[in-house]
C-alpha cells in the first residue's frame, strides 16, 4: 500500500470507555483510498480476528466551516443540549423539545445568548 502517514490517536472518549485507540491513515494517492473504501463497503476488513471499521474523512472545507460554530457546540456540550452537524454547514439543535436549524453565524450568536452564554458587550 502507498501510505503517506499513519499514526494512533487516543481521545478522552476512548480512555473513558476503554476502547481501542483509533489509527488515522493518510494515503499517498486518492485512488488507493477509494479502492479501500470500495472493498470495505462490501465486506469489512479483519485483522487478528477483529473487524476493523473504516470511516471516511471529513473534508478540510467542512472542518473550516464547522470551526465558526465551535463556541456554540462547547456550550451545548456543557449544558447537555442535543445537536448534530449538518452537511455542508450548520447545526440541528434539539432544545426545549424544539428543533432549531442554525446555518449562519448570526443565528448561532443569537442562540448562544438565548441559552445563557456570555453576552457580547457593545462599545459605546
């Protein structure tokens, strides 16, 4: 295989739940990566009698777009508010038995203030 980079990642979730660490692999060519995705779609990879999960990478563009909502997601996690990421950009929040779609930074800031986040002070 043409592997450009491979490394193990240990997250706090993995440590808490005593799960095996993740292995991130970056291939030198997209064609190799696509072949592996195609093979694992039909039947899973097996190594030492254990089934390996192959997950697709979240594109860098999507990571960049999600970065702008980071302040809001940290608040959701602290307050145990359910949310999920929408593709290509935005969040779907379930709060007080309502579903709220956030697809702009203005909506995100309004909701942040509404749920009790710090209010931005205006300079006068």
